[in-house]
């Protein structure tokens, strides 16, 4: 977080999953041009096999002058486990989202590497009236990262494939308020 904060004029909220043997934390981070408030970490009910480490979702709110309060959830989905643990984590987050009022952006690495996981996630989002954003320029081999939204209109959604930040390409979405 300090590394990013020294280089970018943004607000950061890091949600720790666990620390490795070198005491390096892993987790998810929300980043915004607007102050991040009401920060909360949702720890997955299940863990990865062998390492017994959880995954997390980071929750924050931002207040955008033209829109108002937006709920943001950044999820790293359980990966190397049975489908039931993945479903339990998605249920945990969707039950949390169901209690939120106003615009919601739910994004992250959902580890939807098979059709059952993807279908389950999409069905849970449909029940929440969330819309999946599909990038026009999506040439990713595995589509593990997604953005779902409610209460906002996507102006654009792109895969930023010119960044070598990790084994995942960043997704960029621009939103506007739904007219009253």
C-alpha cells in the first residue's frame, strides 16, 4: 500500500488474507480517487487445501459528487477447492450485497475457471439485479476476472492488456449515474 501511495494520488484500502513465511501480506486492495470509507474485510468461510489459507473480499464506500454513495466490493475467489467452498464464499458476499442500498460495483478475480463456477456466480448476480460488464476488447484465454454492477450505467469497459502487473490483466470501467 505504501508503494502505491508514494506514486499515485489515490486512496487505498488493503484487506489482508494472510501473511506468508516472509511476513508479506496477501489480499485485495480497493483504490479510488475518492476517499474510501466504511472499509471492511469479509474472510471466506472456507480455505484453500494444503495451505489452509482463506481468500477475502474488501468492502468500501465512496461518495462521488455527481452520483452519491457507491458500494465497492473487491473479491478474490477461492480457487483450488471443491465447488461447495467456492459457492459458500459467493453466497457470503451476495448475502452481504443483498443488504446494500444504492449503486454497487462488485469486481475481482472470481476464479471462474469452469462452467459450473461461472454459472453459479452469474445466477447469484441475476438474483441481485446485478449486470455483468463484458469488455469489447476481451482476448483473455481464461476469463477469471469480472465486474458486476447495479444502479450505474457503464460508459466503457476495457481489458488493459498492455500492463504486466500479474497473471491477470486489469479491467477498467467508466460509469455514470442512471437518470432519475
